[in-house]
C-alpha cells in the first residue's frame, strides 16, 4: 500500500493520517462483527511489526483517501450459519462508524465482498 495521507488542518499544524492506519481501523472493525471469521488478505505480521501496529495487506483490502473522503474495498470470510447479507451490512456499518469516529474523515462507501464461508 503506497504511503498516502489524509491531512487535517489544525491551528497548531497538520495532522496526517496514513491510508495504512485507516486500513488497520477497517480490519479491526470488521473482525469485531459477529459472524466474521476473518478479513481476506490480512497477513500475519512478525512480532515487531505487530507491536508497533504495522501490517501488510494484500490487494483484497483497498483504502483510498482523497480530500478527507474515504473509500474502502474489502473481502471477508463469514462463519457458517450466519446470514451473509446481515453480516455484510453489519461490517459496512461498523467499518464506517469506526473510521469516522476515530479519524474525523467522511466515509463515502464500504464495499464488502464475501469471498468464502468458513466451516470451522
């Protein structure tokens, strides 16, 4: 993921929020939804990267921030037995509210692709 930033102009200077931080928020929020097994493309970082909060994501997770507007594309695995539309909608709502509450940025869309059903 290339290093892009959302810039929030403040009296004391700029606050820059990287796309990767927004992606981390999206993954954490999606994983909190009941019925989500995991986010597709979420890599298992080494301990040091995990400690400092750096994660690498595949092309299955894309976050674009342009002029304080965020667009998210993500793929998830849903646990067997859960309603796919219900889980997908819950992920959209959770990701949107988490990003907006934590960053102050506006989320224009959260596109969720249900890539598989986890039988575990």
